[in-house]
C-alpha cells in the first residue's frame, strides 16, 4: 500500500528497511520511523514546524487542554471505522491526537502518521509505537491509490487531490479547523484590533460533507508557561511582531475559549 517517492512503485518492508522493485531503499531509523521524502519535495533541510514550536506544542498538549477535541475525534473514529481499517494522521505534528485515538479505539485499526517535520515524526514514533510513521509531504503522500480507509487532518495544510487519491471510495476524512472564537481572549491582549476566525471546512473534490459541528469550551490557563506554550505553537505567533508577542510574557492566568470546527467528509 506504500509507494516509493522516487519511482512510485510499491515499497514493502524488508527487515530494517523498505524497498521497491527498482531497489530504492529506505532505512527504518532506530526511533522507528522512515524518511519517505526527497530533498526536492521540501523547502529546507529542517522543513515543517521548528523545534520551538514543537516543544511548545508538546508542553501544552500534554496538559490535556485539547483533550475534548481528541475525545471527539476518537468517538468519530469508533463511529465510522471497522476492524481492519487503515487510518492516516496527515500532518501528525507531535502525535498527540493520534496517541489518544490509539488509546481510545474500539476497533482493530492500523494507524499511519505522516509529517514533513522530522523532529515531529520522531516524537510521534516514540509515543505511538503501534503506528507506522513516516517523514513525508501531505502534498505527495507515500501511499498507493485507494490504500486508506480514512484520514484526519488537524490544523494542517492539505491537498484535495491527494486525499481523493489515497482514500478509497466510501472512506472518511476528519478535518479540524479553528472555530470563529478560537483563542479570542488571547487575541484581545495581543492585538489592537482582535478578529474572529473565518469558520471554514475544507474545499474538497470527490468528497461529500457528512456532518459538521463545533466543540467549544473555556480553558482555565493558570500559568505563564501554559499561556506562552499555547501562543508559541500557533501560526499567530510567527506572523505577529515581537512587541505584540511580548504582551503575554507577564500574564499568569486567563480564561480562554477553545473553539474547534470539525468536518466529516465521505469519499464518493
């Protein structure tokens, strides 16, 4: 079901490596993951989220502030998938959501994880030992046509064409994007003119919308470390001036809304 990034032929596991019929070989790292991305398929040597962002994400998510989102995704997994399904976390980051799905699954499901960040995949592979983890590009997924029963994409870039290619007909895609009120209380502190998010699902071809809903609740952030970790793992941090980002450095407590917009699509 996996394909070679060089020639697109099928690759299979052979001891401590994956190999295709053209003898292109990809070693399994000691941490358990495989690099299936070519140099010309990424923008830099250290593509993806930087170490600061990944560390911030680990600190914040490990405190389970986003556990209601993970629980909802787990419920959807158990609702839509059956024994023997193959499921991909496309843009796995540090593997928090995948780890929760693995813990909460009620079906015999094979899990896969892909991210362009090597560091993120290393972290994911360590915590999700039953999953098959790859360094890869979500715009060139290392899977054959129709190889997957489903996938999830949580706050990640995506390719409609690739999801349609790798998810078989009748399969499902879970997409998570920010709800309109997500982190608005932090924005009120950082920005002179805070704004609501545009609440949008994915623009997909060959998929039909099955259900769409919000998960909204208030997080009680009671330490500066948690507040800064949350902000630094978000895209806002990297597009905001140093002066505005510094407004959170003396903040020790805030009640902040988490608002997630979840869309479930079926491959048609």
